[in-house]
């Protein structure tokens, strides 16, 4: 395998990720209550369509087809957005959950474009570097927008929490039960490696 092939794999992964987002974002937009956040995600959906087209341009330059690799990471990120959307919460409290999931999506994309740009630079493919950098800047901006809208949403969510306090004892849905079980399994499977780690800091115990 050559480095050029590694780049193509990375780009195909991103192409799949962007297409998955084009499909998933309209549902997220419908689920968001905060008007600013809704408008930002709407804008980012249009931007994402442009990013799909930009990647097609990159593949045209490379003389390769853009499909060939499914992005499992984005599938997972979108699953978390969907989980946040399906939570039995409303308004700002639901938005607060979507906020974290959206930020994960953006940072996942930022990581993918950053890695691809680094490879394209080494391969001296300047035009591709430029195209990918345009998208990277859009992703960084989108992440910034998520964060700048967060304080207002979180403040509202905090007051909403008080009103909903007596809902603590709600029965868990099958999905919530499944995710709870899986998280317990995660902890159990890490346990052998965690043995001997300090309780409070997670640092390795001193060798004294
Ligand atoms: Fe994107």
C-alpha cells in the first residue's frame, strides 16, 4: 500500500461521513428547539452538501471514484445524535444533549480533514490541500458556532431541570437499558487493565 492509497482511503471515509450527515441532519434540525442552533445546523447542512461536491472534485483530480469506504466512526457519531434526539426530554434540555453530540460530529470531521491535509501536503498535492483546507475551516467554524450558542441553551436547560425534578423515576426504555448494559460491560472489560491504577487520579501508582 502506498501513502497515496492511504490518502484515498481517508478521503473515501470522509466522503461517506459527509453523505451520512447530509442524510441525518434534516432530522436533527427538526428536533432542535433553540432558533439560533436550528439556523446554524441548517446552514451547516447546506455547507455539508458543498463539502460532498468538493470531495467529488478532489476525487476527479485524483482520477478515482469517491465511494469504496464506509465511515463507521460517523455512523457512531450520528447514532449518538439520534439517541439525543430520541431522549424523552424537551426544549433546551434536549438541545443540551444534541449540543454534545454535534460537537463530537464536528471534531470527528476536523480530525479526518486534518489527517488528510497532512498526508496531501507530504505528497505535494497543493490543489487538494487547498480544497480540503476550505472544508476544514468550515468544520472549525461549525464547531465554534455550536459552542457560542451553548451558554444560552445550557442556562435555560438548567432552569428546566428544576421543573422536571420529579421525573427522576421514569422507567427506562429498551434502548436505554441496552446502552446501560453495554456501558457496564465496557467497565468490566477494562477492569483487568485498570487493576493497580490509582482510584482518584487514574495515574499509575508510584513504583516505590
Ligand atoms: Fe462536513
